[in-house]
C-alpha cells in the first residue's frame, strides 16, 4: 500500500464528510490516537474514497481547490 498524498487525504476526508461518516470517524480515531498507524489510516481512507467514487477525474480535480496549509 503506497502512502497517499496530502491532497488525496484531504479529498478523501471531504468526501467522507458527506458520504461516509462512519469511515471518517474510524479514520479520525486511528489518525489521532495512534500516530504510528497514521499512514495506514490515510491509505485506507483514500482507498475507500477511490472505491466509492466512480468519476475519479472530477474527484481529483476538486483536490486543487484546497490550498496547502503548510509545505
């Protein structure tokens, strides 16, 4: 499983906010309580987002709407 980009994670979180709150809550619990497993939680949420979205192109274009807070 490759590490997802920050933009992929942001897009997956945005998607989960409106489409899969259970996945978002599970992700947040792991991401905030187990820093060692953070990359796995990121990858799992991004994979779930990719599996759930039929139009990958439009979902990825929305990623550009979120400027990075830090580099």
